[in-house]
C-alpha cells in the first residue's frame, strides 16, 4: 500500500484537517520533536487505496542568515554584506529538529500533499518542506506526479474536501518573491543597522535602545509618524472668528443654533462688521426648506487591512496582537483565512449558508432571521485581488468559547459580514436656509427612515437629533442671540495605528501580513511610544533618526523606493520579472546609498549631538578598570554597558537585568573588578569580568560569557570551581552554584533559564572537589547553624550529591516546573563534574522517589 504524507502549517491545523478527511477515524501520535503530532488513517487517493500521514511544521522551516564569520560585527565591514557575504538557509528553530522530523515521517512516502497557508509565505514554506523531504521519499515512477498543493480558505468540511478534490501544484514564482524579500531585508537591514548601531552607541550613552535598526519597510513606517510629529511642532495657531446665531420659532421653546454660510473670517473687524449688518434685523427669514433622502452605504466585504484598522481604533488592540488572535480563530475554524486583500465575495460564495449559522445568536439572531426571511441584499462590488475570499465567520461561537479578545474580534467580523448583505441605512436630510439682515445662515438635521445595516453595526447609526422645526419659505423666526465668537485653529493629532495602517497600504509599504510586524518593530526599538487612544508618538531617538535620513538621503525614509521594490517583488510572484535581476538591481541601488550614508554620517551626527549626551558624560561610577584602575561608569540606558573615560573603552554587559559591584573582587587574569548580573529575586544571577565578557580569555569560550562559563582552572568564581552537574533541560548547560544566593541557596543553568532551589537557611554551601560515584556530579558541602539544622541527629555539616544523597532528599523541593534530572528519567549519561567533560559516563543508579522531584522552575 502506498503512503501519502500531508503537511500543514501548524499542529492545530493538521489535527483539524485530519479529523475532517478521516471523518474522525484517525490514530494520532507525537512526532520525534515533541511539537508536532502525526495523524494516520487509510483512504483513497488518485483512485488507489493508500495510507495517509497528516502532520505539520511550525511556520517557516528555514530562515536566511549570513554564514558564521559574517555574523561577527567587529570583524566584518558592513559594506561587504551587500554582495560579498554568502548567505545560507538555517533551521528557523533548531530546537524543533524540524528537518529531521519531516525526513523521518517522509521516508518511503510516495506522495506529498502540501496544506500550507495559501499565501506567498505559505508557498515559500512549501518548497522548504520539499527541500527537506524529497531526498528521502520513494522515487516516482516515470511520468508520475508526486507533489500536490491544496488550496483552501477556511477549516470547514466543504472547503477542505473541495481542496482535496482539486489539488494543484505549489507556485515557485511566489516562493521566489519571498526569497527575494528575505534576502533584500537581511542584506540592506543588517548593513545599515550594524553601521549606525556601532557608530552611535560608541559615541552616546543615553540612546536607550539596544539596536539602532534600519529596515527598508520599518524606516518609512517610522517616517510617517515623524512627519506628523513635525506638522504638530511647526503648527502655528491662527485666530479666527465665527458668527453664532440662535433663533426661535413661534411654536418652540428651545432655540435653534444656525451655521454661518461664510463659515469664518480671520479679521476681527470684518467679523464685527458682518455682525452689525446681521443685527439690523431682529427676525430670521426662512429662504428655503429642502428635504433629501440619502443613504449611508453598507460596508464592503472585510479584508485584513480594514480588520486591523478597526481592531486598533475601536477594540483597542495593536495590529500584531489582533493578527495573532485572528490566526487563532482561523486555526480553530471560527473564521476564514485572515490574510487577504480581497473585498469582493466570489460568485459561488455561500452567503445564505454562512448567514444561517448565526441564527441562534442572542445578540444578532433576530436581524439574521429577518434578513433570511426578506431575502439577502446583494453585497457591494469590491476589489478581487485574486488571493483569498474576504474574512467571514465560519461557525457560530460564544464569548465563553473564545475569551474576551477573541470574542471581540469574532463579534466584529460577524457583524461586519451580516452588514455586507443588509440594506443601506436610509435617512432624510432637511436643510433650512435663513437670512438675518444681509447675512445667510442655515441648519441641517437628519431623520432616520430605515436603519438597514446599522442594526448590526449600531456604532455607525444616525445619531438621534432634536427634531427640526416644521416651516415654510417666508416664515420668520425670532433672533435670540447673535454674536462674534473667537476661536483658534488647532494642530493635527499624532497618527493613530489605524491611520498609519491606511498610509502604509496607500504607499505600498509592507503586505497585509507584514504591516503589523513593521509597526510592532518601531515600538520595540523605542522609536515610538503608544499613547492613549493608540496614538503613536515618536521618541527623541526616532525623530533624530528620521531627520538625519532626510539630511543625508531622503529616499531612505520616504516610501517611494520601497513601494517600487514591492512592485518588483509582485512581478516576480506573477512570473513577469527575473528573481536574480530584481535582487541584484535593488542591492546595487542600496549599496550606493549605503556608501553615501557612511560618507555623510556627520550630518546625522550633528543632530545626535544636540539631542544626546556623549558616552563619557553618561552613567554613574561603578567598578574599576583593570588597565588604569580608575572607576568605570555604568550606563543603564539600553544597551547597558561600562565605559572607562580615561582609556576611552566601552565594555558590553548582559542585558535585561540589574548590574551591581561584586564584593570588590577582581579577575585574576586582567585585574578588572567583577560585577554581578541578576534578573531579580526569583531569577538567576552570576558574576562576570567586564573585560573577559567582551574579550574571551580562552579558546573554548565565546564573547558574552560570564564567570559561570569561564574555564579558568583555579579561579574561585569559574565554572571549574562552582559547576555541579549537567542541566536537565538543555544539552549544553551546566548547573552552577550561585554563591550570592544565600540563605535561599540556588544553582542555575549557565545556558538556559532553569533555576534549582535547595538548602534554605544553610549557613554555607560550597562545591567540593570530589564527584559522586553514581552520577559524576560534583559533591556539595553544606553547613547549617545548630538552631536551624534539618540534618539527622542535629548534625550541622554534610557533604553529598544533591541528586543521589538520601540525606539531601528532603532539602530539594519541586517549585514550579516538573523538571527532572536525566537520571530521574530512568537512566542516561551525564557530563563529568562541573562540566569539565572528564568524568566517567554510564548508567547512574536510580535515586530515591523523593529526589525525582528536583526543585526547578523557569524564570
């Protein structure tokens, strides 16, 4: 029997599709990577009986990066990244072992059906999967096709079965357009980012951003925000005057406020003159009464950009967050595919069937029943972008099923869909024109005739207004008040996320899928902050960067050049442009721009000097330099670092934690005072030498290693002195004693986030020279006070293995994560004492049950 491998983009999608195609009759098992499951069943394919294996990836299998040596910022000229630096595809998440997992499942398979998301990124992942599995699949017979592509827009029985019965082929051109975008963004972004980050962080201490990044889409996005900021700053309010008139009909007690037909004047004396002319009459004469029936159009079908706009402006959700929720709703089968530019329903779209699913909803069920009874209105004609149908609900749901944010987005999508097949909102607009003296005034009112679609979208309804007076031409009203009112023009407000999304779409910056990522990036980089009402206010750094680009090369920040690149990428996707030619042409343009930017960096630096402090004038004295023995300053703003103004040297530090002096102890290698990095009371901490952290002293060390990874043979702070045993969670880490943690002692992995608590209230905990006979972990010597000793018979001292010694079993308790030592999983080798790799390997003895609960939790 032949085998068909089917691959979806996410584990939850694979499960849903397998359930539909197998009619719920499939066997499931975990894959070797632990993240993906495999669902197996028997069925028919291309007229023959086969065994199906449905599994998934977790997004992209591979990612593009430079080969190893070109990732060294210190040794590579950023200009080389445009052409000289070779790139390679690496596993996007090495921990998942996705390539190996796919190859194991694909071995011996005869066919593959690709159920990846139906967009350009999905097509790209198709070929990543094929590159991994085709070498291990069974060889196809001559002329026989083995690769199939399923096209679908929702996780419903109908859509999935239609896709299975109409299998096509993956689109190589669309995949290439994604490859081109990835390589352009990598080469251009890295070159500019590396240069300006090193240049400015080496000169200024209070930039408060760990990376001064540049992106071909990110930077124009920031440019829109700063452009609005500049308009606000340069705005000069102007005083103007309007005539305010209030009149009253003989039959009404409340006055009617009129609008002046001249609207406003910018000269007070002229305004007063018009007031005086109007005051010559005490009556307002009705010159005309017009009534016109008008309609407020129902919305077009919903696409991604409109969904993101509404999510930000009405629901208070950032675009990135809204997209994540939409993807979850899609994978769970509640909505159709959420990435689409189309606003026109296909001719064969089952509008009535989709609507019927909402009949029982308590919030809009009555409106749905009324629509089905009266007949659906034909949706407005929108744009067909040729990708996916518009976003619609696929099945009924409740708030309890979806949670707060999920329900809010689902409710909007559903109400929007119902509105598209409802009638327009109709109202009567009444306009009354008045004359007071020589001046003309008017007032307008709206009266609702038929709510139409606003019954399900009430926030777009016609507001209830006071009824307009019934009158005819020639009637007169009494003038209650007529006066000149002084006002001022006001500046525009900061861009909202919704307005920014509109500008990005208009100028072709990013795609419906990447727009949320670019907006999130400028927030993460500290270029803008999100203020009340989801307004985007540029920071000082964001403003200076954009102004600097304008001074050096405006095209780096204007949307024009990226918009042109996006058009070329779309031509690749359509097969109308050559991948290599577009790539090379674009890189040549940006390479020339990069060299000009480097030569003109002084223009941007002039702006930086005005806004930021030199690195020597920033920070507070903390620890002594090993070269001049003067105090170095600790610069807390991102990226945190130490600077010696006497030597004019800057030393990197670990990020995302606190730094303090470590007992005034010094490194035996370079005489620098050690500092202590800590991530908090419940986190981990370790000492480090500022010089060794940036300049690894031994061949087996890398840049960015602290004392807990230092292989110095005799230093009291090194891995050799404080290492206890191999980490249980990661392959390469070692659990190292934290000598500063008493009396709540702990050991922490020097690679991952595992922290183990033990021997609380001990007076002293030290790592002994001896190793455990059972597991080769270093023994630990513990010293308790007499009054608080938990040791048997009131003993105060004991030396043993934290993993194997029965005396220690009650002193090591499980805290949060159910983490276990490898030996507690029923055997397995462990690294020699303190990570030196020289202990024996073998099957350790099984510990007592209590010790199976090793105290550990994730930080």
